[in-house]
């Protein structure tokens, strides 16, 4: 998502964060390593890196920028990993989005066939699903194609997050707006499938799996979706649910061939409870089938003047069919040096520790990268370790909203929307960074 999603609260949050940080203070964790591996230069090089980088088998990174030279249409790039940990990463521009379509990429993933896939969105388009395949030419050219363009009607508008694939190579995602069943003026969004063509260059088939209706159903899925091994689609909505503050949902495949997909709201968030409110990120599973997610607001309502600074929560599946999932708040963000607005992708390590970022907060007020360690006692709060804080207007970059992913050397990688090269734009054009935890 482009950096204006929560603009109605950001100025208030920044002012409060600065005040809290002055009182609390913090030192960046010296035992953890961090470096910026690329600073965007603007123009044809692109700026405003967006989405979580995709990592190939060699540890090379693929990503997108929301802006580029062709009518600010954005770019797709590759960062080739060096031979040594301290070496220089090499950037290659793979694609600049065509002028005039009004769209920019919001995500990049590597498909099961080795091609690049992603979603795009923009002020003059309801979005589209794109593909880049290797053309096989000696010059390493890539072939660009649009697999589906959203109309903004019953199919949805504004696909967000990363596309995901099932075992057959079919693609799934969520569109934050659109659909036909919602009482909202903007409509409430959809969950969709793109079924892979039986032929290499055949047409993919688009199907709406679920249309959100608002309350008590969800509304506006800002994040990508997650698949389990049974083919169920899970995700969050930023609004809607029973209380209007967002929901965690599951869309299950039909029990019989040709039947309808079935949506279930697993949990409705409430701003007055410690589970948090307005989830803007995707969910992940642990090895036991428990769901983990973050809420951008809520939690400790003493934080941010009653808005709350966000939470990490867990949903445990029921032992009996049709019973309720059990909710647990694992961590309440405190603002100031601790961070606020957790919205990005999360990852686990082998010990069950969880890693991600906050959009804002930290000692430098430009966001944080953190690790949360489980408690040895069930039901107790998890313990946070600060891996890095992002000072505003520094070469590190800041606003690392997209989260983290594992990559080469067992390090974590992510992007910062702004900052970096001080000669690029007023605030810098963004960075790609590496953390060794």
C-alpha cells in the first residue's frame, strides 16, 4: 500500500511518539547487525520501494517501487547477492510499468514456475495482476503480461499484499474495495482466484470466491491472504466484523465439485478490548495450526491518547467442529521507543520467535524491526527485543511498513519507503535493508 493509508492519524501519532520517546528513551540494540544494501536514486532507478522483497534460491531479491520514470508507474527490480556477506549488492532494472495505465506494483512474488507475479494498483485503475517471465533471450529480457485487470464492480478493486499459489499453481488474493453486496459507498472488497491456464500462454480464469458485506462480515481487506494445506484462504479485514473494527476470516473451498466457497468470520476485533483494532497485515500459522496476526491500533488504550499502539494476537483453533476460536493477546505495543502500527509480514524462526516491523515509533520515530520471544508460561505476554530503530531523515531509510522475510545467510530483509540517499527527493527515495538477528 502506498504511504497514505493511515494519513488521518499519522500526524497525531508522530507528535505523541516524540513526546513518549523523550520520556522513555532507548538505545538501538548493538548486538544485532544492520546495514542498508541499496539506496534508490529516483528517476529511472525508481523510488518508494513497496511490498516485501521476494527471495530466490540463490538469495537474490526481487522487488517493486511505487514510482518510476514512466508517469510514476513504478518499476520491478532485482538485487543480486554478493559472494560475501559484506559485499555489494548489484541492482538490475527488470521492468518499468507502461506509461498511461496509471498503475504501480504493490507486490512481487516468485511463482512455482519461476516467473514473477504481483498486484498493481493506482489512481487511474482498479488494479491488475501482472506476470514477468524470462523470454529466453541472450540479453536476459523478461516478457511482461497482464493476467487480469479489475473493473471495480463485482470483481473488486485494489488488490493488496502478496499473491499466493496452491499446489496446482492457481493464484489467490484479496481486493480491498469493490464487490456488490456491501452497504458501504465504497463497497467492501473481495477474495478471488485466478485459475492457471492449461496452456503456457492461455488465458487465466478469474473467479470471485467471496464478497464482503461489512458488519458482521468483514470490510476492506488491506492485506494479502494465506493458504493452509487444505486449500482454505485466511486473511484480515481492516474494518467490519461484529464491532466494526476488523475481522479475521476464512474462505473454505466447496465440499462438492461446483459448489460455492464458504466464508467464516473466525474473530471480530474490538477497539475496547486488548486484542486490538484495524488489522492491516496478513496472518501466518505455526506448526500446530494456530493463527498469528497484528492489529495496527488498539491494545493498551493508555497508548496514543486512547487509540492504542497495536498488538500481536494468536487464535487457537477449536477442538470441536463449529466451536469458537480462542483469542490471546501476546503483546501490546507501547509506542515511543517500542514502536507503533505493526502492519507488515511476519516470519518465525526455528525456535518459534516471531520477527516483523512497525511503521512508526522507535527512538528515531521512523519505525522499528523487532523480535518477539514466546513466554515459557502459556498465556503470558511475549517478550520484545528491538533489532533496529529507523531514525527519520537518515541514510538507513525509515517507515519500514512491509515487514520482514528470511533470505541469504539466514538474514532478514525488508524495505523502507523513504530515506536513504539525501540527494534524492526531499526525504530520500527509500532503501532495501538487511538485518542479522
